[in-house]
C-alpha cells in the first residue's frame, strides 16, 4: 500500500475549489481510493466538488467520505442546502 497525503484544506479554511482540485490531483496521480473528511453547511460552488467526484468515478476511483461530524439531523428541511 502507498499513501498519498494531500492537504486540501489548509488551516481549516475549506473552499470548494481546493477540495475539487485535491480530488482531481489525487485521481490524476494514481489514487485508487480517496478518503475525505470535509464538509460544511454551505458550499457556494458545490458543483465543482460534485464534478470532481464524478471525474473520480469515471476513472474508477472510490471515494470514502465521513458523515455526521456535527450530529445534525439532515432529515430536517432547515438543515439541508
């Protein structure tokens, strides 16, 4: 096993662009599995991240992502974005 460490969220300042570029970088450099633990309640450009995830899927890369870090009930309409 080889591990490719990519820091896409410097200093806790998460931007959709950085997450998307990190995913694409990992895919383009041979990653087969991407583990992510990022998320926020509002993403102004979430389509960039979605497109990067679709790009990874098109290259047969598995993305495993953490969920529920805040304990929010996402079934409540006021929590959804």
